[in-house]
């Protein structure tokens, strides 16, 4: 059995606490930084104490300063009283008021009196200058004469301010009807006063008019005798003055004329694209409604009259009575005349003197009515003419010929009008939801009508008119691109229709560039993948069809080709390069397709002057097909061409005499699909046209790549072929001239340019094991100024390091305090959540206990 545990006595506990206190106050751990001697004016940094004492002091200091600033940061609840002398107990209240008043006056007068040399201060009363108030410039408004303004008569003063006593005294001698004196009433007195004042005013006006007449008469008399009083030499002086006046030159005359010229009148406000689209849709909807009414046989009556402009001062008295005059009621020879004889008699009396005028007025009125009628339809006519539809003009002519009422129209005319309305194109169209909808919308219409349909579809479904129109028009670009491909795939291809569709494609591309680029990218990627699949299976692929060639041309028209990297044109150029390299030339159709691709490549790189080696190689191969003797050539061709083979003589002429009847023509695009050549003469002519096209491209490339460093090496094989192997003597004169121009361009650009080589560098020696000894000599400042500068630099670095260290400590301290705040908030939240859960658990327990009691009772 083990021993029982000993009980701890009180002495053991006391001994243990003493030991712990002794350990804490171990003298060997006290930090003592000794200093040799005290220096006057230097702060002592030698602290004495236990480890961590200085750190705790720094922390306490930061808590007192930095922590308080952090807690009071962004706190705006502090009111600072900045009134002058408010807390100065030494100043008297009167002195404070005087000082504040003087400071206020200085603040208001500093800027105003900056350049005022007058030292006197302007006195004011209620914000008004006393000097201006003393002038007494208050004007009295009165209707009296200007000479007696501000003067009140004695009667007026007595009536208003004397209670009317003066007037009563003056009228005491009046008597009534019985002879007794009576006093006048106040109303009578005022009326007399008014009459008297009016009479005085009239007298003053008469005097003024008389004086004015006399003055004018005196002026006229003075002018008549003024010539007699003038000196004899006065006319000469006048003549001298007239002669001394300089004559106006052309510049002064022009300046005066410009002063009298008409000023530019303000034009109408520029409309936003949204307003233009809204007005265009409303116009098309109105035209469509008119067309539908004419289809139903209804007559479109032009009941809208143009309202003339009326100014704000117009009295509306320029009205014209109706032309149908009703019979007038007249009295003649003592009897009532109800017939129109009176009007006729009056008309007969007036016809003699005013027949011409009435005729002119009637004709003018008719012309004005016709002009107003034409003006009412001028906007509609101009808009319809802008669409370029001749059918609309014919329909407008028919509209003008249509009578104004239904009763006057015969059944045949109604049918003819309905048929003409059915033959018209609708003015409003819904955006197609699929390619089949677009095809059904355009099918059966000529190219011009198809363009009109697409333009009206875009106007009726502008993106600013509804929310979903943007997505509809984005889809329309893809559908239209697919429709262009189908037009190109037909036999024969409808190239004229495609040419007119490009305008609509360009407009949609400008509206939605991202959607257009994605649609074109999808087309190019699909075609490139199909070519790669065929190359993997067969090892060779056919040239792209005409629809793909047209897509490449549209890409160059819609998107920039000079960018270093573009999401559409760069893949298109790579596709052209791949087709020129991987597709073998097996027939004249392939030659035509390859030359079309070369033309597109030149168009892509013409602005950026980017070098395309596939282009040069293909042109060299095409010229190689026209060489007769291929045994010893000083050049080599690259795929898809071969040095010798079955198809290496595609462009060799069967009869050299055929060149005499050849005329230069462009290669048709339809030749890329099917080429029908019935005779050998037609075949030779087509071969010559292909060679001419190839040489034109070579001429363009030779001038395009003239600035290249390796120009001579690029065109060396072509120069050899043209000068030695091509049978140019059997070709027509036009081709011989072109051949000479190409050789002259190439030879003129051939300069001795060095090839690109790596830069020459000094050879790097082998590493040696012998160490390289470098002696460093520490140099101090020789002069006193240099030593002082070094000392200051050293002190600056030391202080800078200390400041950085303190800033880092302050940052760590603030981060610690922020973390403590976050942890405190989290702990408080957890505590409250626990209390809520505890209270809910208590309530739940009580509710369950209550429920059990109820169950036990039942």
C-alpha cells in the first residue's frame, strides 16, 4: 500500500510565493546600460530595469497618443469656438466688441479698397451710403408737367391734410334755392377740386404747345438769316475740310459692306439618331396604312390642311369667306329684294373698275391653294424619292388623279387602285427570326427591291425603338451573310445582287461590330476546319469555292486590314496563305481561284506592307506554268506546284498565232466554278489573260516590297524566269510592255544590301581559378566641409532608419488594436447568440413540460 499524500501546510505556500517573487526580481536579469560620463544637452538613452520594461513604456505611450488619435478619427462631434477673445479673461467686453468690429471691417474692406487712394471711410446707415442718401434723388411719380414735379397746390393740401376746412371757408357765401346759405358736401368739394386741377393742367399743356410752336418758328427764322451772318471765307473752310477728308479705300469699303450683310440665321436643332429612327418608323407606318386602305378600295382623302404660321400679334382678321355666296336680303324701290339681283347690281357696278383686280386676286388665290396642296405633300414626295423607287412616283401621280369622293369612283377604278396598291412593296416589315424567314422575305424580288426591304426592316426595328430589336438585327447580319453565300453558290452566281447587299452588311456591321466579327469568325473557322479535315484524309484539298472568296472580300471591306493583330482579318489572311500553299493547281479553274486569292492577299497587305511569301511563291508558280522548256531552269518552285508533271503546262499556248487576236480582259469570278472554252483559240486567249493578271500582280508586289532588305533575294527567281525562260516574244505587245516595266522596276530596286547576320561579340574567356584581388581604400573627407557633410549624412541615415522602425511599430500596434476590436465584437456576438440559444432552450423545455402536464391530465 502506498503512502497517503501529505497535506500542504501554510508555510509551504508562503515559501513558494516568496520563491516566485524572488525569481521575478532576479538582480542578474536587470538591464543596466552604463555610460561613461554625462554630456550636457544630450538625452540619456540608458534605461535601467527588467527586460520588457522599455517595451511596455513604448506601448503605454502609444496607447496614450496613437490609440486616442485612432479612436477619434473621423469623429466630427467637436465644436471649436473661434470667436475673438471669447476665453481671454484679461479683455473687457467693450474691448472685445470693438476689436471684433474692426476685424470685420478689415475683412470686408481689404479687397474693395485695395486700389482706393482715398483714406476717408464711407459711412453707412442700414447698408446704404450716407453720401448717397444726402443727395435726395428720390423721384416723385406724377402725371403733371416736368416743371412742377413735387409741388402741391394749397387746395390739394387743404383737402387732404386740413380736413377740408379751407374749402369750406371759401364756399361759405353760397346759397341754396330758398336763398339760405348752405355748406357744400365733401363729394362736391372733391369734384370741384378735380375739375379745377384738370383745367389747370389743360392750360399748362396749351402754354407748352404755344411755346413749342414759337420755338420752331424762331428756329426757322434763324436758319433763314444764318447765311447772312456767316463770314465770307466760311465756304472755303468748308471746302478745305471736305478736301482734307481721306477717301475710303477698297478695304474700308469692304469692311462697311460686311457690316451691312445679313447675319447667319440659326438653323434647326440637330436630331439624335433615336429621334431620326422614331420619325422614320412613323413615316413608314403612315405610308403602310395608306397602302392598306387603297388595297381595300377606300379612297385616301387628303383632309389635312397645312396651317399657316401665326405670330403672337396676329389678330386673326385675314380670313376669307366661302366662295358660295348665299342670297342676300336687300331693300330696293321701297320693296324687299330677296333674289341675287342686288348682288348682281353691285357686282355690275364694281366690275368696271375692279374686274382686273378681282381676276388677279382669284387667280392668285387659286395658285396659293395649289401651292399649299403641293407643300402638304412635299415632305412625303421627297422621302419617297430618296428611296429611289420609281413605282412610288407613279403611285403618287395616281393619287393626285383620284377624285375626292367615293361616289365619283367607278368599280373598275377601285379595282385598278387596289391592284396597284397590292403591287407595291410594303412599308413596314418584321425582323426575320430565322434564315428561312429572310429567304421568304427576299425571294422573288429584284435586287433593288431587296435592298429597299432590308433598309425598311432596319428602320422599323431600330435598336432604340424597342428592347429586343438589337438582338433581332444582330441575327439579321448572320442571316444576310448566309444569304450572300447562297447567292454566290447559284449557277450563274448573282454577283450584282451581292454587290448591292454589301451596303446593308456594312450598315449592320457599323451598328453591331462585335456580333459581325463573331459571325465572320464562325464562317472562317468552319471553312478552315473543313480544309484541315480534307488535308488529313486525302493529303490535298480543293481551292475555296466562290462563296468563300466573296466572304474573304467582304471581310476586307468591313474590317481593317492594317492592324498588327485583328480578330477577323488576321485569321482570314492565314486562311488565304494556307489555301495558296496546300491547294494544288490541277486546272484553269484552280489557276483562276488562286489568282483571286492573290488579289485578296495584295489587298490585305497593301497598306501595312506586310510580307507574304505564299503570294510570291504562287505567282512564281503561275508563271512557271507558262514556260515551255523546263529542263534547265535557274530557279525552283515550291508546293503546290511541281517542276515537271502533267499539269505543269497549263498556261503554255497551243498556237502562238492566237496572241495576235487577243485583247486584254479581266478574269470573270464565275470561272472559279465552271469554265466553258469551246475552241483552242478561246483557251489560248484565257491563258494569256491569266498570264496578264499574274504579271499585273507581280508589278504591284515589286513596287510594294521595294523597301525590304532581302528584296533582291526574293525577286531573284522571278527575274531569272522573266528574262530567260518566259516566251515573251510570242506574246502580244501589251504583255511585252508589261514585262519590260516589271524588269525595270526590279532592277531599279536591286541595291547591295547586306544580309542580316548576328552581331559580332568579343569571345568570352574561360573561367580561371586564380582569384582577382581588388584593393579597396577607404577615403575620408579631407576638408572640414566634407567631414561635416559625411557626419550629417550618417546622422540622416540613422534618423531615417529610426523613423522607419517607429512607423513599422506604430503600424503593427494599430493592426493589433484593430484585430482586438474585431475579436471583441465577435466574442460579444457569440455571447449574445449563446444567450439567445439558452433562452430559447429554456422556453422550449418549459413548453414541453407544460405539454406533458396537459397530456397527463387528459
